[in-house]
């Protein structure tokens, strides 16, 4: 019986190395998830589900403006869109963190 030799290719070696240290793969996943979140704000939907319009007028936003000392609410308080975007701080705060064998995507804004 003839013995057939098997030599691992470069792709298999990279795959095995990736299993030992998944940081690069998890970083790529984190980057993709943040990009998908940013795109959701732009498209005003997640997948095929459109985000509901914000209330018009935005009473809570107007009250927050007055509480902050503003004499008049900005025009955006009377617009339906964009939903979930007021100052843009939430959207710009989405980030990821790789820790061990997991990636966490989120924001520190409440």
C-alpha cells in the first residue's frame, strides 16, 4: 500500500494560527459591526425593519433644551427624521473592544 503524503497549505496554516490567537479575526468582526451600526443610522433601518419616526414635536427634546438654558428649541425638534439622531453623539460613540476570545460592540452613552 502506498502512503500518500499531505502537506498543509498556507491557508490552513493561517487558519490554525488564527485559532490560537483570534484577536485579528475579532477585530475585523468588530469593525464590520460598527460599520453596520453606522449604516443603520444612515439608512434609518436595521436590515428590512425601518425605524419608527420620532415624535413631532419632540416634546422631551424641547423640555431638555429649555432645561439646558436654551431660549428656543432648534428646528430639528419639529422634524420626523432622522430618527435616533439628535446631536450625533450616540452614533459617533459606537465602538468595539476585543477581550480574550470575544468582541463587545456598544456605546458608553445612555
